[in-house]
């Protein structure tokens, strides 16, 4: 493995990141001179841009690896370390602006706050340690949401698309970063594939921004909420998230685009090329729709028929129950994490369904987190085949998806992923419970970060945040966000001694 090639590529990545920081810097300058917003925030982005660009240039021009091609190990190394480094430099604006500074916080605890918020942004988790979001400047609000948008499709895939020097061997990067157990290669060249995916991503983002703007949001809020929707992130510019607007139109627009963001982007590309029927031919997409529809029906029914004198459900009609159930189901299953209701007040069956959807997540090839619909579909098919095999021991029962036989190594990969995911979930839940959290909070904050969802239950519920969690817990949950975003294997491979051997 070429360590020089990895650090050289990380330098290129930081140069890209520094370029994206010019946008919130420009916003900070504009609002500083026109609305008298804090000078510290503008200066924080100036310092961060200079530092990020300087480190990137140093890595790019002082560390060279001539004649080396990007291999599989280099690809995994760049992606995993790239996410750690990008989140680190993305935390600097919060640190320099003193967003989380307080008299009772040590430098390490303040850094934990900053890094948690930054990783939550880039990993599209949407878990926040902020208590007063609306007190932030426009530049800082934009950066929080913009980090979602960059991380949604993948800043590494962005680098592959715009930097020719990563075009060689770029498929290794794409496979390591792109979510899901399979990666659709739309064109023979990976650079062109990345550009096409980003093109679809930008097109849908522009469309949603316009629709939200027409619905009464300001252009700034429309952009920020589009970033959170298309990246399935969930950072909002309002303390009460989407419920702040209390608008059926805005909720409907966001529901539609959360659904699209949780769908395989390769299907969107084919639909834009005129092959709309590809949606309905796709087995995973149909399964995704069934899960959403059944969940909405069950939660709506549960809310409407729930009768408990100790717990009042504040909805006056079936329509209200359907409205809030639909939004929260889409928000949770796509791992967006936006909120229009405090679902901790819902009946326990509804809460259980939402927790289950946190494990499911979006489709493979989407910006959603979780374990992915395709993996659950394969597990269900494999379980059904095992039952049939008990009845017909000599029968050949291949697993098919989209009329294609799934190779045995893919099924092995899925089973291994499921084991790692559940095992890490159990271990982290135990660790978090030793930090003073009750079991519901410990379990829900673990799956909410591993699944890149954001809100959980208990002390990290939809109207709470992660600020009260101990510093050690924040670092653990930050690591969980990274594991979830890069789907475990890409991160765990770094801990294998054989990975680092030449």
C-alpha cells in the first residue's frame, strides 16, 4: 500500500474542501456588512479556509508518489481517513467562532462538541449538540447544512468527478464510498459516472429549493432545508425543525424529496433518460415502497385507535394522524431526521415501528443511511430459501433480485455486515449505558448515530439534543456516525494489520 498516495490524495481533498468554504465565508461577509452579524464568524471562516488550503497544498506538493496507481487498499484508506480529516477541518469554524465555548468546558470537551457537530454534518446524521440553533449566524447555519449536502453524495465522489488525478483507479474510491451492497456503474468511466450522479443530485436540489421558496420559506432557509433533505441529513435553521412552519405544502414537498433521496440515484438517472418504468421493475424500490406504505398505515391506525387516559394524542382527525405519521415515517426510514411531531408522545407500537425503520434505512445507492433496504430484502429471501431447503434438502434455490441471481459472495457480505452492525450496536449500547444513560437513551442514541438518523428516544428524543452526553460518549457516537456513513467495512478495514502491510 502506498501511504504517500493516500496523503497526496488527502491533500487534493482538503483543497476541494477549502474551495467549498468560500461560500459560507461569502455569506458571512455579506451579513456582516448588511446585518451586523458577528465579526467572529466571518473571521473564523477566513482562518479555516487559509489553514485548510495550506495543509492541502503542503500534502499535495510535498508528498508525491510517482508511477503509483490507486489500488483497492489505497481507495479504502483515502475514503476512511478522508472523512476523518474533512470532519476535523470542518469543525474549525465552530472552534474559532467559539460556538461551543463555555466557562465550565475544557478544551477537549469543547473540541468534542465541535467535532461531533461537524461529523454529524458530513455524515448526514443530523444529531446536534446545539441548544439554540436560531442564535447562530447565517454563515454558520449555512455551513452546518452545506456540510450535509457535501457529505450526502460524498465529497470523495465529488473529488473523483472534478479532479482528473483521481480518475485513475477511481472505481476503488467509488466502491468504498458509495452506500449500499452494490454500486451501479452508469458509464464505463468512473469520473463520468460520478459527474452524472452529482448532476442528478444538483438538479433535484435546485427543484426542491424553488418549490420550498414558493411555499413561503426564505431563499436562505429553502437552500438549507434542501441540503438537509437531499442529503437525508436533517439539520434545520429552526429550533423546532419543520414544525416551525406548520405548513402542509412544505411538509408535502419535503416528504416527496425525502422519498426521492432515499431511492437509488441510478434509478433517477434512468428516469431522466426516459426509462421511468425502471422504478417499478426494481425489486428493492418496490420493497422500499411497501415498507413505507405499511408503516404509515400501521402508525396512523395506532394513533387514531389509541385510547389511554394517561396519555393524550393531540390529533383531532385521521387526516392529522396521517399527515404526521407520513412525515415521520419518511423522515426516519430515509434517515433524514426532520421533525414535525414529538413521536415520544405516540403509542409504544408507533415508537417501535419508527425504531425498526432506523435499522432499515434507505435504498442502496441513495444518500440515506441505515442497513439499507436491499440488505433486508436479501436476508428475507435467504431466510425463506433456508426454510424451503429444510423441506427439499436437494433443491437448488438461488436468490434473485431484478431477475438476476445474487452471487453467494454478496450474500456472505450481507450476513457479515448484519453481524457487525448488530454486534457493534450491542457493544456501544452497553458502553453508553455505563456513562449514566438509561437503556432507552443508550440504545436509541447508538442506532440514531450508526444509522445516521439524528433523533432517537429518551434524552435524545426529537425535541432534545446530544449536548448532555459525556465527552467520552460524544467521541464514541462520533465514531458510530463514521461507521454508519461508510458502512462499517470501510472503517474496520483500517484496524486490520494486513491492510497496512506492503
